[in-house]
């Protein structure tokens, strides 16, 4: 990013930017999805600082060009970042209709104060795909059993799975229950095709039927 100095010139500066918007937590059958909040953005900042061995930053109100109600973060009386809601004017200009939280950290300063070697992993270049299944199983079958089956069946593309609904009622046979499960698939080397996704889901269904006696609820 570029910042104007006291002399009126522009100085290039390396910063770490963190953006949060939309759902901040996974959907589960016990708890609805939670939206991103200021506390989530501030918490992400503190996690980064903790990973670098820095103590909790001291916040103080600040006026920021792009933030509404922003806070400046101080370490050793040095401003090292800002966190807050992206201002309505900026969101309107970008045609964004939902709240967006933003934090930035002075990456150069933080790294100078951190002596250990950092390791980083490249972010995935290809999109994640979600598919849902409703599985009818005996009441004694747990979600952890289904998770284990799925993870052993698809070790490469399955990035995660989550139960977002559990049903036990008159529409099912006695002694049965239904799990609605979301599956997150991703390939680190290419965009997944519909054919590849269908093949993974068919393998999962076959193993759920074989190992858990599951029926697929249409």
C-alpha cells in the first residue's frame, strides 16, 4: 500500500490485509450460521500477533479514510495496524450491500521485531465445491462414524464435512434418523469437473450404504 509522508510524498509500505464478510461459522444443526463481526476481525488480528510472538495490541479510536468507527492498534507505543468496518461510502462505491470488516497490520515492522523463521503455505487457486446428502441411518449410528467413513473413502479431494440438520420424526421408520451432511471438495491442481464431483459422491454413497447401512433420502 502507499501512504503519504509528512513531506507530502508517497511511501510504499507492505501491510497484511484481512477481510471478513458473510458467514463466519459453519452451519450446523444445533447452531445457525453466525455472521462476521468486528470481534471476529479483531480476533483474527490478535491471532496473527500471537503467532508472531507479540503481546495483545492496545486499541485506541482513530480516524481512518476507509473505516467507520475504526481502532488503531499500538505495540510499544507504535501504531502497527487498524481494524474496523469498511465505511458505507466505500461499500456503495464498490456495489457491496453487506457489512465488510477490514484489518491491516504493518507487516514490515512486525517481521523486524520477530526473529524466528516463518513458514507459509500457498492459498488454494481453485474453487471449493459443496455437495449435500441426506442419509437415513439407524439411531445408533453417529455422525463421527460417518465422518470416519468419508475421510477414509476420499483422502485427496474431501476438505471437510459438516452436519447441518438431524431429523427424527414420523416421516421416518421407527429406530431411524436422518443426517443432512455437507461435503466440501477441492483439488489443489485444477478446477473440479461435474464428472469428478459425481464420482466422489458416488464412492461416498456406496461406502455409507455398505458400512453404515445408510439410505439416501431424496
